[in-house]
C-alpha cells in the first residue's frame, strides 16, 4: 500500500567509515559550490554530478516546477539525455514531494501507485529518492536520484541528498535575491553571456520538435563552435577568452531572429533553434550569415583578436526524427566544417 512517509529504502547498512567519507565529500563540495557564486545553473549541474557519484546511482536529476509541470533542469548519468524533459506534476512522485514538502522514496516503481509508471519506464527507472528544494520557504523543485533496479537506496542516501538540497537552497537564495523571476532566469541562462543554457535549449528544442511534428513542417538546429579559443586564452589570457565568448554570443544573437532560441551549450559551443524553416536552402543561408557575422576581429584592450566559427546544421525531420539523433547530425556536420578548414591545401 502506498505511503507518503519516508521508509528505509534498503535492508543493508553502510559501514560508518563509508558514511563519514561521503559526509566529508559533501563538505568539500561546499567549497566548490561557493566558487560558482550566483551561477545557479552551474551549481545545479555540479550537485547532480556529485549526487550520482555519492549515492552510486545510475542517474540524478534536478526538476523545477513550472506551472503544472516538472522540468528536468540539470541531469547526470543515465538521465543526461533527458535534459529539458517535461512531466506533469500530478500523478508523479516528484509532484507529490513538492506538494508535501517531504523527502520520499520509491523502492519499486512497478509496484508504487504514487509514481507515473509510464514516465518511469520511459527513462528506465525502477527505484528513486526525491528530496524537496526550497526557496524562500516555497518548494520550487526536487533533487532526485534514480536506479534501474529496485531497493537501490538506503537512509544514508537520504541524508546525503538532504545536505545537497540545502546547498542548492542556499545557492537559490543568493542567486535569486528574493525574486522568483530572477530564480528562473538564473536556472535557465548562462551566467557569462546571458543566453539560454543547455537545459533551456533542450527544453525549447523538445517543444519545437513536437510542434513541428504536429504541423507537418520543418525546423532546424545549428551547432556553432568557436575556432581558436584556446589560442586566445594562451596568448591573451582567460579574460580575453571570456570577452571572445561574450562577443561571439552578441554576434550570434544579432544574426538570428528574436523568435529563435540561441544558447551557450558550454565552453566555446553554441546552439541555435530555427523554427518553421521552409527548405534546406534557407537553413544554409542562415548558416552562412552566422559564419560571416563571426568573421571580423574584435578589440580587446586595444588588441585586435580574430574570431571565427564552424557551423553545422541538421533539419528535422529530413535528417533525423529524434532529438538526440538530430543533434548528432548537427554536431558531425559542424566538425566536418572544422576539419576541412584544418586540412592542408
């Protein structure tokens, strides 16, 4: 019979030495979180990576509440490919955790009436622990660890997750500065450029592909990779590298329509979502505009620095009918452009 109370998730107990080791790892993580400052997206990414490591689970997720949905805003391990996934709060253990404000455990999704069984099967989940994330006394999401086998977690896992959730709550407090709108922005945008981050990019791309499929139309994704960022860092320093990334973001944004999503996916890589494209020629024209916008040098502390980027495109559904496959095509096409440039004449 389903219960909303916490129950021990496993029969085995961890040796005290192992528990102390994990506790020390969480304490060390506080320093890493502090270094990230108000970059809430980076904090969430760090926490899910460490949560997976410290609980030896197969996946970890931070889900934030948006309206009546839970959205995967940070993922690690086996959950990584589900970044941006949206599920309804109602009928899910995460939604129940938000409503109750209490940690919850599912020892076997196949026999727990509280879970969204179809969603669990879709992501390959058999057991999980969810703990609430609070901002200004309001539960705004959950930290969740998952396993592909039943009875995978114990009470020590709950304690570790509880400590991690407190770190995220502190990061939310400092990043959001009491405003829920700022909290959402910090969680979904890149701190350096102000562009959408990887989580929001995946969210928008899933929505775009669903809409394109319903309308029987076409859409496209572009991968933009800066050329020579390492050389800029080596010659002029990382301040110049950051300035180059910000300049690239401004130029990419300026070469696209306001309705199109532009994101910094990490490092020197950007993504662009093109909605309702007519044909491949239109996509190629946009690709060329992006490359041209990046071609001129920019000045950093009176020194001219060259900028250039390699751009790859993939058209939905012509090149691929699934999100991951579409991104793979765009990525391969981008690297093909980069390799052609490096090839000797």
